């Protein structure tokens, strides 16, 4: 059981090759008499967040810019498939400079016709943003997964808006 706990922590804390990481310092023991219900010197367990690192595979499509009809570089987007351990998910990066809010539908396409969709509101601020699908168990090979992000103008009275950009995780070659 100890190996099962230590191994994921070692993998999760590994960074890119050649990167030196500062040493982890233990917090000083808290001086206490136990009156607060905590044992003297007790400290919370150490955990390492599982962010992007050596154990996360990322496959992204090209960075795309909105086509004619919109102001130059009004919408920039890139779509990726991520795999960590035995989980996979889709992520869309974007910058919306259209001046109005957009709707985003992000789809993770998996083997056997499986599809997982996430709807995200894209604000009108000209700032980088991100949308992710929930993680799901990996079924088959990571290369069997792809992602598509579709950006549309805000809904009109009929409940839909025009599609402005479609970005996929496929490689540009």
C-alpha cells in the first residue's frame, strides 16, 4: 500500500528534465497546549497539486484566428486533449476581442463514438480564457481522442447565433 501512495506522489512532483526544484520546507511545529482540539505540534498533511507536469500529455491543434467578416484577430483559439494517469479531458484556450460575449461548446471525442460536451460562456473582455470538459477515464489509446471547440455569437431571438470559429486538436500537418 505504501508503494501505491509514494509512486503517484513521486510522478506528480517530477518536473521537466533538467529543471531544479527548490527544496520543500516543513512548516514549523505549532506550539500549542491542545486546547483547540489539535495535538501540540500537529500540522496538516503535505499534498502536491496535480497540475500540468511531466506526467501530463498534451496534444494541441494549431492556434487559429477568426476568419474574414470579423475584425482582425478578434477571436483567437486553440484546442487540446490532455491525458494524465488514466484520465483524459479537453481544454480550449481563447481570447475574445469581438466586443461581445460568445458561446463555446467544447467536445471531447473518444473511441466508439463517445462524446463529452461542455458549454462555456466566453466573456467580452479581451483577456485570455480557458474552458475544460470534466475528466473521464481513458478508454483505449490516448491517440484515439480528439477535441473540437465551436465558438458562436450570442443567441438571437431564435435561440442561436452564427458559428464564428471551429478549432480542433488535430495536428496541423
